[in-house]
C-alpha cells in the first residue's frame, strides 16, 4: 500500500504537467481620442533627386529607379517627409485635453508612407509604427500599436484614425489594444 500512494501521486503529477493548457484570455481595451491638428511641416527633397538617378551601388545588376517614380506630378514623392502635430481631447467638442501626438511620415511610392506616431497621454505614452496610405481618397489611416509606457506599458494592437466630419479638421482616433 505504501508503494501505491507514491505511484498514484507521480501519475497525477505527470498528468497535470502534460494536460493541455486552457487558452489564455486576452481582454481587449479600447480608447477613443479626438485629435485637432496644430501644425504640419513638409520636407520636399526635390533638390536632392539627382543623387537618386544612379544605379544601386550595392547591386550593380539592378535597374535604375524607374523614370515615373519621381515624376513631375504634384504631391509628395519617395523620400519626402511630413511631420504632423495634434492636440488630443477626450470629447468631440475638443474641450477636455488629454495629451498630444506627433506623426512623422517618410513617403515611399504610390502615396504611401512609413509613419511613426507618438502619443503622450495622461498616464503614459503609446507608439504606433507602420505603413500608411496617405492619399486624399483614403479616409482611414490604420497603424499597428507597438508599445507604450506607464498605463500603456506593453501596449499592442492597432489604431484607426479618420476625419470626424467637423469643420475644425479634427480626427477621431480609436485604439484597440490587446
């Protein structure tokens, strides 16, 4: 009998360590802020375009940049930068400030850009980073949230920004965090 009890205990312990784990539950949090633009700065690298008219020095077999990539069309071109700043509010009437945001975007081709967005909010910060379509026909900008500090430490998920429809050019930014 004394040998049966330890064997049963070992069998029970082995079953507990090999049993499948229950799926982890993640609770989704959401946050909505209203962003009013306060400043925009564009850097047009038109004076530097001649440097790009070469073959790639790291791969001499690659073709040169296509001629239509930096055409004379209006708008941002590959390599141009844009910097936007916003004041953030918790209400659509823009009366309760909760922080500010800075977007820094570097354009690539087809009116797309790689954007980094930094949000300073009451209780912490959040960072979003990724590709964005920035042409006037695109109403929503979606970026992955990649981290944060304070109340938002380890934040990840996505944000969606769209015009609020108000005459003040405000944006509605919805964060979906996991």
